[in-house]
C-alpha cells in the first residue's frame, strides 16, 4: 500500500496509492503544510468504511512518505478529529 504521490486542494488531500486506489482526507491548508483529519479518511469512489486499523496503517504510510520526500518546508499533520 505504498504512497505514490499526494496532491490536493485547500480543503482536501488526495493520496494516490501503488495499488491504484486513492484516499481522500478533509482538512485545511496551513502555512507550511496541510492538516488533515483521520476521521474523514475514505477511499475515493467507495462506500466501504475504513477500519481504525486501516486508517492507522494509511496514516503511517502518509507520514513516512512525507518524511522521506526531502521537502522540509511542507509538513503533513494528521489529527484524530
């Protein structure tokens, strides 16, 4: 479930995964990054609710991707609510 890229708007983050799926998270663009709410995480185009374990795994992957990108000027922060 590796992250390929992350894009988004001022209120939504899209996380493209290696398996072809896309995660959507609501949040807000901040100075120097994006703050997203884990509780809003869902698979784009799917009605299936993600389990808490899946959300934790995806969150870990997102934060690892952001850490390894090498761009220290843009941070992604994930909040439970």
